[in-house]
């Protein structure tokens, strides 16, 4: 059945819940490793007031015993601390709307002024909601905390096979890195990105990004940007060329595009490949020279050829649009009467690109774990590793 998950929960509801199925038995799970990734998602210059309220931590309720997975479904819960302020408005049970105080509180949080760029209008029309709060609560990027928890679990599994994933920010608004200023060593690149307030590996670009975020905050605007996710030590042969829905580049692109506000995804050279000739684009292959894999001097393919991993680092780039909730709202309509009105504003970030990079790591980890399990199978870590090691030994001899 493979690795799959299902999430539930609203932005201001009681909690976010995840059920993860298909995790083999015998994998050591430390909640602190998951909590570390949840904390990283909350960081980054430009985040809003919600991050001062929520200090995300996970509670594992099932599927792990004495620190190791049992092979059963894993249930993880992330509490919404802001629920204390929303208990009546977001109540599960019926409320007495005839009570004037209750009606006043609920009406205060009711939304009818849709926001351009958000799920508000399409969601309200699709599900026939009169209160757009029903759309906002589930479409909110708050739910990506649940995905990061799943991604952290996936990264724990990948680490058993030596696979590492990290990300760095390459642009926020008009402030972008110069690739020549980036470290060539992946370890150094990762360390410098994690030390930056914008998760950018270039000190000069980091300051420019902070400046433009400050400027947007003053004008009541918001910003998008670009991030890059890199996976190291991925074996050859994950994914397949035999069917369209098994191509791993397609699976990665879908996973990245599923992150709220992501509008474009590229692998390797990405859209730049359109202007490169064949001689410039394709990565020549050289002998092993005592290495495990055949060598490449370039990686324009981003570690994927023919829908399969080729042993090179996987390089994924994604573009995030500016957040559609702004202190200086755009023109829109009131869905109650169809008349023009300014869009709704609710506490929001100025820029969440650094956080989106962490979510991107999670989604890439999820796709790689799914492909790993499809390729090697196994109900226990021991069986999975035996299959993995045998396969790697065979192809590395060729």
C-alpha cells in the first residue's frame, strides 16, 4: 500500500491531526526531531503575530512503542494554542445563535469580503458557504504544520539510507542571490542558510531581503520569492519511465505545487533549459574513477532523467507568490450582496518564503519515501535495508 497520510484540522480549530500509514516496523522515532522541523517552519524574517502564539510540538498517539515504529498507522497531533481564543466561534457543537452575546462574537468573526488570490471566492461558491470563515480555516497555510510533521517522519526514515534534504532561499521579491556568491560545498551552503534570518546562504542577499521585507511591512504589502530544495545521496532508479504517473519528476512537481501559494516548480536548470542548446543542457557521463556512481561535471537535469533518479543530487526550485492577505487590502466584493468592497484582512505574515522552503523539504522527503518504499518494499526496517543494500550493490558493480 505504501507510505501515505491524511490530515485534518482548521487554522483556529482545536488541533491538526495526521494519520500516517505504511511506515515499516523498527524505525527509531524521536519526537524532538519532528519538533525541530516544526520550529524551523515557524521561523524566518517576515513572519506574523501567529508565530508568537503557537509553539508547535507534536504528540504521537499511536504506531510507536518504546521509541520504535510498530508497523501500525501513526497518529500525530499538533495543538492549536490559539484555540483558547476561538472556542465559541469554531465550536464543533451547535451554538445558541439567538443569544445576543454569542451572535455578536460569531458575527464578529464572520467573513463575507473575499480576498483576491485566496481560496475564498471559489471555495464559498463550490461548497455553498455563506460564511467564508469555513473556507479560510481549512485553506490556511497553517495546515502545512501537519505536512512538516509527516515530512520530518519521512526524513527520519531517509536518514536510515543516508539520504539528506535541505533548502535555501534564493529570492525574496526583487532581492536575489548571485549564484557566484554561494558556497560550492553543500555542507557549507546548508549551514550558512540555517544561520540566516531569511534562510539565505548569502550574507549580502540576506540583508537585502530583510530590507525589502521591512519596506513591504511599512506599506502594508506582502512578498513572495524563490527557494531551492536539495536531496543528497539518492540512489539511482527511484521512479520509472514506464507510466506517466510513476515519473518521479512529475510526482515532485505535484507535491511542490500542492503547497499553498506555490505557482511554479522547476527541476535542475528549470525554465532556463528553454534557452540552452543540447550541448549546453545535457550532463555528460564519465567513468566512475573509484566512485560508486558514474560521474557528471554538471547537473542541469537536477538528478532526474527519464522520470528516474540518476544518482546526482536532486535539485528542485519553487516560486511562491506574495501572500494574499495584506494590511492594505485590495479591491474585491462583498459576497453577501455582490457589491464592491475592500478585501478582508486577518493577522498574517508579510513574507513566508523561508517557511515555505521548510515545507518544500517535507514534501520532497514524502515523495522520496514513497518512491523508496515502492522500489524496495518491506514491512520492517531490516527487510527494507536488505532489499536496498542488495540493489545498490548490484547496480554499483556495473
